[in-house]
């Protein structure tokens, strides 16, 4: 089967797609390629996500269309904006906001390589600032009855100058009242996936809270203190078997800069039992705001 990596898209440079002129390739991932384009009607650069029909399956087409339609109904400064959706004889596409920056995953990877051990995690203030804004975006999405289901550092883009985080990739987002996957297919990223998602049980805001909590844990300690695992299936199994013992060390044991109050917040968010987590992202966010006001000096 043809893979995205082997396809040549040079012939698309300079082509007009809808109201967009394609300028250059930006990235490839999964089944889609992203280009930088120029939207002629509004005279601005945008990102154009393209799904070649050569790679089209009913599942990929549905996910691609769902991502476009889902994000199009959301309007929040920390959620990527969709401008246009369409189709050509060769591919499906949608035009969206171009974020000038890097993913949170890239920031974490860069920090891990720092020559000084004390610099191998993000600063506590930057961590709380990013998480507060991500949680505000998720709280808004949940108010629209949408659960993201794949929150992770790779799906948080951070603008270079403003440091504003932007939540992206709603490809497996789901209406919180929709019936569960009847085929039992697990979708998501194992490291950040909550137990109820692994078990194909009902998911709600607390599922995104768990994933955000795991992401927060990673931001605080650099490398998550999981036991050794060799495959995604093994990790998923360990999550169900070990429950709240999955994390082998507390954040403060790895990073002395983690305050007990901040540790309490992250451990509550990653509770195995959804009933023990924060009930809403707003509650999670408020805990971080309170911590920040008490313990982090800000420029005023």
C-alpha cells in the first residue's frame, strides 16, 4: 500500500486550492500532509491540511471530515481555527490557522537535551501558564459537548512570540453523549490515554483531564516514571493492572522544584478512578490559578 512518506507533492506548489495558493510543504503526519498556503481572499498565510485520495479509507475520510467539522464550530483563542473545507479530484483538504511556533512536544524534547540537569524540565511558571490556557480551551470544548480524546504535547502548538498554546488535532474528538465505539477499536495515544478510554467505556470531560494531567506530569519531570514497557499493548495493560501505582515516583521525588500543592493537583488529575479526578477542566484550572497566585511571582 502507498505510504504518505513516499508520495511526492512538489507538483502542488503554486497550485490554487479553493481560495488558497499552495506555497510550500510544512509537515507530514498520519495520513495527511500540511502545507503553508496564501489565502488570496483575506491576504494571509494559512495552513492547508491535505488527505490524498490514494490513502483514503472510510475511517481516514471520516476522521478527516470530523476534524474539520468539529473545529469549525469551535471559537476560542486557544483552539486552532478552520477557515475552509473542500475536495479536489485528488484529495480532501481544509484550510486552517497557521501557528508560527513549535509543538509542546518539541519544547519538552529540547529541554531534555539541556546540558544542565536543572534545565531539563520546563519552568514551573511556563508550565502552569500553558496548562491554564489549555484547560480553558478544553473547558470551552466540553461546554459544546465535545471531548478531545487525544490531548498530548504533540497536539499543543505554542506560538513563538506570544507563547500562546493552541490545541490542535480534533480528529478523534467525540460528542460526550454519543454511544461508544461498537467495534471496540481503541483510538488515542497510549501514554496519555485514560483507563476508561482503554476499556471503551463512556468518556467525558474527565477523560481529557486525565490526559492533561499526564501531560502536566511530563512537563514537571521531563520523563514519566512509568515501569519499563515494550509495546503500546503492554503499557495499556499495565495501566489497567497497576492503576494508581503506575507512576513509580511522585513528581517532587524527581524534581525538587515541584511544590507539594502542585504535586497534589497533578496526582488528582491522573487518578485511575474518574470519580477521584477533577469534575471539570474549570475546577482543574482554578486549582492551578490558586497555586500560581500563592507560589509564583508574576510581573505586575
